[in-house]
C-alpha cells in the first residue's frame, strides 16, 4: 500500500507549490475575481432597482391611464349632455318660431278675412243703395240714380240701421 502513503518530500513540494500558487492567485487573480463578482452584484442590484422602478412607473402609468379614461368618460358625458341641451334648445326655438309664424299667418288670414268682409259690406251697401234708389225712382217715377245727395241719404239710413242692430 505504498500508493496511499505519500513521501515527505512530495508532500513538502506540493505544499510549497500550493502556497506559491495561492500567493499568486491571492495577489493577481483573487482581486480580479472579487472585482468582477462585485460588478456582477452591482449589475444585478441595478437590474432589480430598474425592475422596481419599471413596476412603479407601470403602476403610475396605469393610474394615469385610469384617470385619463375617467376624464374622457366625464367629458364625453358632458358633451352628450350639452348636445342634448342644445337639441332641446333648438327644438324649443323652432317650436317658438313655428308658433310665431303660425300666429302671423293666422293674423294675416284674419286681417284678409276682415278686409274681404269689409269690402263685401261696402259692395253690399252700394248695391242696396243703388237698388233702393231704383225702387224709390220706380215708386215716384223719376230717375234718382244720378243725385249724389240721395245716395248719401240712403247711406246715412243704412248706417243708422246698422247702429241700431
């Protein structure tokens, strides 16, 4: 079992080489390894920080989006209500204008009817006056149609009859 029993010289030189190698690694490699591990840890910490900031920004953006959505809905409702008020105002104004126009048309029709009635009355008076003079002329056998005073007298009698009724 000579394999499992190392010699003293081999163990010594292995220890010396190990210590030299450990010294070289401690002097040159170990600081580089620690530096890269620290850089990696910083990079990971920054990545976590950026991720947390991104989550916060996402939450803030969602809140802003919700607020904008609520504002848009509120404004949409206001616009719809304003359109409804405007529609009602326009309908009210149109009805008012139509009513006024109808009143004007009715007033014009009433005035036209009154004018026609007055013209008919004037024509009727003239006709009655003329017929009265013709009847009176036939009764007294004279031509009375040319006498202006007689026509005025008949008109006066007709006015008196009208005022009594």
